[in-house]
C-alpha cells in the first residue's frame, strides 16, 4: 500500500512541479548571488588571483624589488601583477579587466631614503568590483606599515643606501651595508618570532557543537588542526547553510500536501476504507523524505558542480542529509497535525523554518549570533546539528563527530513522528475539520 | 435482514445536539433517503455510520455486526461518497479510479479492469485519460461516485451526491444509482432535494435539528397528512381563527396558515366534494379553493411548521 500511496504522490508532484522547482532554485540562486558578491568563481574554487596593474614610474632598484616581490612565492598564489604604463592601466581598469592599479611614483625611492614626509604609493581601485580591490588596499596597508617600520629602524643606514642606489659605492661597501642591516634584523627577530599573541580557531572535533573562535595567549603557536582550503569555500560554507534552511521549506511544501489531502477530503475518503491512518501519514513522511533527498542531491551535487565545490566526505555528508530529511519531515508532520488549517499553518511553518534556520546558524555563522542564543539555544537545535556537521565535514579533518549528529537527528525525527501520529489520531477522534 | 441498522445514534458538539437519537435501517436493494435541510444532521449521521466520527451514544450495525466491534470488517462492506469531491484533480479519471481501487484492496489488474467497467458505466471512457481538473462539475461528481464503487460494496453511503450540478448531469447520476439498487446494493442517500427523494427512494426519513421526525414510504408519509390530496384555500384570513370554527379541527388537519392562504388535509376517508362544500361554507370570504397532491415539502411543513426550501 505504501508503494501505491507513494507512486500517487510522486505522480501528482510531477504533474505540478513548479512549487518544488522554486524551492530548489531559491537556495542555488541566493548562493550564487552571495558567492558572486564575494568575488566570483575560479577553477580552484577559491576567490581567485587578484589581477592588478603595477605602474613603476620610479624605475629604481627599490621599485624593481617591490615589483618583483609581488608575484614571488606565496604572493604568486594570490596576486597576478601586470607591469604597464599608467594610461594602459587606466584603460584596463575601465574595461574591468583588472581589480586595481598600483602606482609607484617618480622619486619614490629618493624621497623614502632621504626621509622626506608626505611620500605615497597610489592605488586606484576598480569600482565595479568589491572584494579584490579591498584586498589590494589591505595588502598595500601592510606594505606601507612594513616600509615605515624599516624606515624607523634603519634610518641611519639610508644615506649609504641612497649612494648605493645612485651607483656611488663599490661592492665591498655594499656587502658591509647588507651585513649591518642583517645584524639589526637578527636583533629584532626575538621580538617578532614567536609572536606574543596568536589568533586561532578551535578544532571543531575537539569542541563539537560550538565551533567558536577564541583568542589565546601563548608562548608557542599550536600547529593548525585542519588544513583549511583557501578562501574557497565561501560557496561550500554558504551552500551548506542554505541547504539547512531551504530543505525545511521544501519539507514544508511536501508536507503541505497532507493539508491538501485534508482539505480535499481524500484523507477522509481513505479513512472510510481503512481504520488505521498511520500508513497514509507514513507515506507522506516517506514522500517528504524522498523529495528532500532528491532536493539535497540537487542542491549539494548540483550546487557543488555549479560553484566548483569538492565535497570532502560525501558518504558521511549523505548520511547526515538523510537524517536531517527525516527530522524535517517529522517536524512538518507535527506542524500539520497541530494546525490543520492550511493558511494558518503556512504562516506558522515559514516562521518556524526561518527561526530554526537563523538560530541554528544556517544564514549567519553561529559566532555572529547574540551570546545567549549562541551559547544556550543554538547548540540544542537540529538545524545547527546538521549545518555545523556539514561544515565541519567539509572544512576539518577526519575527526568530525558526525555519527553523533546523525544519531541525534534520527532520534529527534522518531520522536516527532510519534508525536504527529498521536496528534492526528486525537484530531480525528474529535472530528476536527480543517 | 437489514444491511445497515442505526439505533439511537447521538452526537453532540458542545451544547449543540447534531444528531439526537436517530434510528433507521436500510435493506438490500433499497434506497433509503435521509431528507432534511442543511445543518439537519445528515452528514454527521453518515460520518458516524462510516466510522469517521465516534458516536456519543447509540449503535451502528453493518450486516448484523456492531460497527465498532470490528470497524475494518464493516468498512470493507461499505462504500462512501462524501459530499465534497474527494478526488485528486491532478490525476486522470482512470488514475483516480485505479488508485482508490488499490486502496480498497484490489490487485493492480482487478483495479484496472474495474476502472474500465466503471468508466464505461459512468460514460466517461472518452475522457478517461484527461486530468480531473479539466472535467465539468457533473463529470467530477461521477468520478467521485465511481471511486467508492471499485470494490463493489454491498452498502453505499451517498452524502448529497448531486449538489451543485446541472439537471442533465444530476439525471445521469440518479439513473446510475437506480441501476445500482437494481443490482441489490443497499443505499443510504442523504439529500435536501425533495424531488430526488420522491423519485429515487423507497423509504424516506425526515430529519431536522438532529432528530428523525418521521420515516416511511412516500405513501405512508403522505397518509400522515390525510390521504392523497390537500386543499388550498385562498381568502382574507388576517383576523380568522380556524380553531374557533365549529368542529373544523375535527374534520381538517391544518398544515399551514398565512394571512392569504390556508392549507388543510381532510381527517379520515371523506369524499373530496363533501370536503370542498365544507370549506366553502366557512365563515370567511373564500376567493378560491384548489386541490393538490401532498408533497414531501407538505410533510416537512406539517412536521416542522416551515418549508424545507426555507
């Protein structure tokens, strides 16, 4: 009988697919929008290398050093500088081909080494982009801070360096200058490394269910507990949260079918044929779970393909998705049983879904939630169990406590199903009509 | 033996007595009409008989067995056609029939062959593959009826099956129900249409405010009014008091009195011409007297003091 009931529901859903498609498209579209705002797609799934123009109007050894360092080693992973003239660079920025133009002005080196005030590097940001130009500004800020620090500590050496740059010193004197600078830097090393204050995030496996960030003061830096993929994973992070929230909406939509069965009296007709309602209710729950699994597959696989996300532990992720689908179906069955009126239930279900989604950390990282909510409410919510586990599976090592989340979600769904069946039985006995 | 026997059925919703000590029975090959206005308690009665609602008191016996001793056994014997269209609009007529056939316990092949038979009998074969949402009101009603017949129930409960459809479609359904009766099915038919009850039902129960006021064949109900004719007297009756007329209440039963009209039936076997002469001799200025056959509306009028159509 369950098979016949399921076949009927799937056939009906196929004949009227619009509500399902809308619920599936919304999270993909929102993820795409947010992802694009944060910098767009790259093949590696990262934010991509920042392409910018470097205009060297100074043409000295120091400016050549700055030019060269921009795409060496680590810098090369994230920066893609192109050396060009000012006019060409401005054309490129107008055509939205680069994120920014960094100009080293004429006499920059001379002014720097002679300690003149008011010297500057010029940065022109591309107004059509948001994140990459901002990153460039931050990087330039770091560079300026470094140059200022050098100027303060090596001021006395600068006249000699200027003569070197102007070609007035021989190699022996240059080597002595380098040696002196090296000695000064070596003396400064004990103040620089190791740092007095470090910032690190707890390993999620160690503090399951919290995932918060903490400041710690330590003399020795701990080795990183995870191998975080570069900024990449903005899409994966967002999509997991979106899935957590929108699967509730899909579940609501699927379970609204039970409202329709009540309104259209088809459940009543079924009841004239069968005393026990549980097969009918069970078929709706199974139907909802099936729809949710299909939706999860579309969201996770489709979203992964669309945004270039590589899911790291797909089997564990699928198991958690299944448990979450069971929970969502059970929750919606309870809500239908509690509020048989379809219109009232529609409003209530939306509020409940959004509330659970937001408080569970689907829309915002849990760290940004109010302290009371984050510490006392969020850890108790099944939405958080799902989203947190999904994100940890993606971003941390293999020590994620996903079986615990799976178990909690399954137990919650069983309790909800039992509650829904009891509520339905009671409603029918009392002759409640939607 | 009756296929359905209802005994002292009672259901209250708070202070409202929706069904109050209703008793009747339906025999095989009989259409029993439960006639009453909206809100009389017809649907609540059917809901209790079909097991959707549990009665506060009273018993329902299906084929001699108390319903609540084995509800599933009773449900296998009966087919229920709810007043609302309890069908899936997205599915075709055939898919609806096959689905409800499977729900009634038929195998896939039996459900298919029964659906074909019913589509033929309900003259819906041409539209069998169309989605029900594209059907006319009458066609939807026929499918709604057919969905209760897949398992060939011995007892059929029809809750106002012709509400809101055109006369032609109604006639089709009534003919179909007549054929079902001929095949031996016991049918409980609720309606507020007098004509349907008169034309279709072998026995009729008149229900109002949850109480079964009278029951019997059409003839038996008409006889309650004084035979097979009524007299309609038109006169200025504003200040008239029939009870004060000499021996009038012993000779005539008053069904209705307005300022312009008096409807009466003769008590006992009296000659119509004698009754006519009697009425013309009343102490009012009579403008007209006509004779008519008593209808179920007149019976309802006599029982409740108001017309069924009000």
